[in-house]
């Protein structure tokens, strides 16, 4: 199993309806490609983990990085994993500005900082710990 975690910035902030439309299309596309993951959004910044077969993940990332709705796409970390981190989600989503999300156990002021490459420069794997806070608990 292969994964990529990247950050990017929206050229213009997304409205809630635009985010929901993006998410719906991503989920449909990801189900066809057997890709799972998680997308976090905050104030125009994205961080996303996508996971699946290497060729599918790389093809999707190429498409994402060419999307004109965002810029500054930077891979934070990528590699092989033994099992999916978000196997139950064709694409999980959280808007970190949502008060309900801010009530998530483990959420802190740390989460209120921009989702940028600079934030994770000293510890690129730290993004995995942050994403794991939103993993479904069963």
C-alpha cells in the first residue's frame, strides 16, 4: 500500500457548498480507484492523505497538483505502509474551523495554525499524527 501526504493552498477560499461538491466528486472517483484517505481544510489551506495502489495514488496526485483551484502543492511525506490508515473512508473530511470539529478529543490550538509545508518542515511525519486524530474509532 502506498500513501502521499501533501499540503496546498486554495487560490480562493472554498465555500461550504464548494467543499461539499469537491468532496462528493473525490469520493466517487476514489471508490472507483480503491483510494482512501482524509482531507483537512482550514481557512483556504488543505492537507490530504491519499492511499492505495502506487500507480493509482501517483496518478491522482498528478491530477490534484494540476488543479487550478489551488497552488503551492508540496508533498510532506510519502511511502509504503502495511495497511491503510483510513480504510473506511473513500475520503474523510474535516473543516478545522468548524466548532464541532474543534471539540474532537486531542484537538488543540496547535490545529489552529496554517496547514502549510513550513509548519511541518522540522517534522514531516508529524502530519501523520495530526491526521490520525480524525481516524474513525471503532
